[in-house]
């Protein structure tokens, strides 16, 4: 197994987190915000995995079904033997695609993720399950992962950014990442992405809030404060916050926020900063933009990605898009 697995720490664990400059800026922004990758330590990743199994959270099941049903077609259309996945997590959704690619020819999977434990576990599981697969795991933020691939790639690549990840970014952040992905691609490479579509607000709010009897979303969102306490010597008192998710129909965006249930002063010794929160003040922990199909196709076109395949579920809730770099 060893020869088939290489794990490269492009950034040391300290560099992934410790300078916290992004967090300092985002906590001072208006609205205040905690970047979503602070949510995915081992505990956060496990809770999120449990969320994806809630029946109300239709996104994962729909995406999995689409990817599993059409994996061969996607592999055939792209014809590549390298798959780079940004934010691979458990790679539960990419597995069918890797199997389909490896059936055609020996394939290399390059997961890029900040979570070392998750990446190593995922790689080992995949290598056990899929013959003709090698893994080069990149422990890195997306940007440095993409830089590495640009310098070290061999054959034509599919770059995957799935899990409706583009929707989790604000428009200017999405622009920057699409530009980086497009720069890492050569003409003839492919970009595979997925998107959740605009739909009734009630359905979205049901999917993104806890159903009766569950506290998974609550734990997932508040875990971010716990993580920041750990990383930056903070004193967020978790019991003095609650969380709720609202769909903003003006911006077509799900906004998940943590609210201060009373006025409080928070110290983050490691960042040399203090926050004064008034009662009811919120911190955004996740955005999830809901696309309209033509807008997404047009947006991809701006980065020289031409959609060559798309697979949408029968209820028109969710789409998988394969685009070719021109
Ligand atoms: C919600 S999970 C998605 C996993 C998988 N793509 C899926 O759709 O099921 C997000 C993953 O991206 C990773 N991640 C988030 N932000 C990242 C960043 N800026 N750079 C690298 N990895 C990141 C997290 O560690 C986590 O494993």
C-alpha cells in the first residue's frame, strides 16, 4: 500500500492555523464572520458527516445519487487519469468517480485538505477499496494545493470542487478561487462542480436547521467557537450563544449565524484581540448561495470553463456540472 500512497504536508499544521490573520480580519468585519474551515477539526467533520445523513438535508443524498449514477459517463467524457479534489473530506462522493476512472486506466487521486487525520484515513480507505489507484494527499489550503499541482502534474486533470462548495463563498471569494483553479488548469483539463439551486425558503431553512430531537447543527456551529478557544486561547463561553440559520431571499443565500444571548466581552489572547458583543449580535459561520443554472453556466464561462455535461435531479433541486477548460 505504501508505494501507492504519498502524503505531502505543503503547509505545517501551525501554518494552517496559527497566524490567524484571516480570523482577525473576519471577526472585525461587518457582519462578523468565522471562516468555514475552522469548522472541520475531527469533531466538526464527524458531526457534519452525521448532518449529511439527516433526511431533511437533501443535498448530500441528491449529490451522491447523481455522482454515483453518472460516474462512468463523467469518467468517459473527461478521459483523465488525475483527479484533484479541493476539500476532499471523506471523499464519499468522489469514490464512485474514482472507481469509474480507475476501471478505464490507472488513476491518481490528489485530495487537498487542511485536515490531516481525515485525509490520511480517507486515502487508506480508498486504496483498500479501489485497485489501480494511487493517492498523493496534499495537506494544504486550496491555493497552495493548486500551486503544487500546477508545478508537478503529469497527465490531464479533472479538478473537483463539489459538495456545493462554490455556494459557500461570497461572490468575490468565488471569483478568486475560480481564477486560481482556472490558472492551475491547462486547456483540455476539466472542472467538476456541483450546485444547489434556488428553491422555497421553507425547504431550505428546514434543511439547514435541526429537526426536532436533533442538535447536530447546533453542535456543528458552536464547535467553531470551541475550536477557536483551543487554537487562539479564547474564552468564548459556548453556553452564552445560540445558533440559527435563515434564508436571505434578496441575496439567495442561506446565512448560518451564532448569536450572543447577552452582551459579552471575549478575549482571544493568541490573536491579541478583544471582541465586545452586544446582546443579540451575530457572527456568520456559513453562507450557502443558491444558484440559478444559467447564471452558474455563465459564471463558469467567465473563467474559460465550457460546460460539456450536466446532470440535474428529477426535482430540479441540485446539479452536477462538468466543464472543459478552453
Ligand atoms: C464540507 S467538507 C466537504 C467534503 C466533500 N467535498 C463533500 O462534498 O462531501 C469540507 C472539507 O473541506 C476542507 N476545507 C475547508 N476549507 C478548506 C481550505 N480553505 N483549504 C483546504 N481544505 C479546506 C475541510 O477540512 C473539509 O474536509
